[in-house]
């Protein structure tokens, strides 16, 4: 998944996508141990997608914190 596509989603969609990707990664790791995974590269791509989503979510939180003015 490209970063540009991820940035177009809002926070609830990103949370849902993150949950799906983590579940997929768990299944891939389980299948890897069982010898069912033929495309090991998919695991790496899924981890990178999770990292991209987490980074974008963190950036969103940072922007919200900067716009709030401390009293």
C-alpha cells in the first residue's frame, strides 16, 4: 500500500486498517511456521504497511497537540 493512499484515509479507517494488517501479519507468521507461506516477501510488506499506518497516525496526533494551546 502506498503512503499516498494511506494519507487519504481518516483516523477510524486507519485504525481499522491497522487492526486488519496486524491480524494478517499474525496469520502469515503462523503459516510461516507451519510451512504454508510461499511468498515470504508478503510478511515484510505487511510489516512496512503497519509502520506506515502507525507513522501517519502519530503525525496526526502531533498536529492536534500543536494546534491545542496550553492554558
